[in-house]
C-alpha cells in the first residue's frame, strides 16, 4: 500500500528545516487551511474536500 503524503508531516518538515515562516500569511480561511488546500491541489487530491 502506498502512503499518501500528509500536509501535517509537510508542515512539520517545514518547521524542522526553518521554513515555517512561509506559512505566515493572511487568508480569509486561515493560513493553515489555505496552505492545506494548496498542498492537496498540487498533489491532485482535491477529491478529499
């Protein structure tokens, strides 16, 4: 079984590698939600929503 990439694992990786500042932006829906939507869109996983 192939594992699906996790947004939260990606977010942890960003933090551990000093890239978490890229998730500091304003969004009407909240930065985490907007970033997760982008992540799913890039991986073609919008069917999850």
